[in-house]
C-alpha cells in the first residue's frame, strides 16, 4: 500500500490530468490504495470552510470536512497511469458518508482511499471512490463517492423521488461560491470557477460544487443531528451561479429527507439522513 506523507500538490495533479486525459482508455480500475497518516486539522482552513458552507464554529468537524482532507488522495488515484478515464468530464453523481462519532479539531487522523465497483450505468460507466478516516485504530468515518463517465451506453437512470415536502428556507447563492469553495477544498475544476471556463464544458455559467451543496444543506440543521449518523445524497440538476434556491426538509423513517431545488421546483440535490 503506497503511503503518502504530505498532502498531494493539487496544481501539479490538475496539470497532469490535462496532459494525459485524452489518451486514457481501459476496462478496469487500479487496485492501488493510498494511505496518509498523522493528518492534523488546519484551524484557519476549517474556519473558512465553515464560513463558506454555513456551519458554525465548533470543536467538532462538519461531517463533510474529511472529504476535503482526502480530496488530494482521490485526485492522485484518478491521475495515476492505471486509471482508465480522463479526469475532466467525470460527474459526481452520488455521495454517502457515515460517521460513528464526531471527529474533533484536536484529533490526529489517518485516511485510506481506494477505488472499487466499476459497473454499467444507463449513461455510461460508474465507479466508487472509498475513503476511510481513522483515529488511532478506530475507523470513525466512511465515504463512498460515486462518479459517472458518460458515453457508450443508453437507457434511463433510476431516479429517487423528491419526498422533502414544501420549502423551509430560500437561499441566495452568490456568484463567487465556486471560487470560495475551491479555495478551501482544493477542487479547482474550471466549471466551478468562471463562466467562460464553464461554457467550454457546456454550462451557461459556472456551477456550484456538489459537495458544497451537500454541506450547505447539512449546515441548515446540523444542531439537530446525533453523534452517529449517515447522510446520502444524489446530485441532480447543476446549480448555476449565482442562483436563488429553495431548501426543504422533513422527518422520514429514522431520520430526515431533504432537497435543494431551483425556484422552478426541479431538484439540484436529493438527500436523506439516517440514524
């Protein structure tokens, strides 16, 4: 298992992705797993992440924050020679996180990142990036991020129902949200940064990061969440910047369902919290 001693340099990985992307072909995922130990929390970065996503300042990490810490390892996996797809053009379609107890700003973390489960999708092929975050010998946080590589398929994708009910809040999402989130997350995909760059990929304006949308929704009811829970979201309609959006949530089964919608009612994101 390759061990990484420092956070990967994301600027170099993006350049590598651009340079090698078009030549990538393959039918299997690499079996590489990256390990990084002794991760300490940068309090200034965490404070800015909380401001961008709407969380209050607390001793506990937001459940979405370890995704940011592991993003460099995920990027390294997706730019390694054995990865079969160009990084540019991958679509984050589903994200599931489970925490067994809150991570604290004083915790020293270990993270492992690997890929698994390359499989068909009605619009192409999809695969999972699996991240585990440990404190000592205890795995306390797990994430599965599912990405879609479009092309070479046909059919209709399965869609979950929007059961979140009537809006409970309306938010104005500023035009610089993508740039602010990129600064704290390292995810500088050009579709999030500037309208001209986004237009090159078929969007009329820059779009918000899916993981910003997930974090912003959780921040809206974070005080009511237990210590151990799971949160699952499906990313649907891209959120163009700037935008005005409606947030809705209601109790469901052993948790809550929630949605982030355009003013026309179409969902940008559908999610559920279970405990």
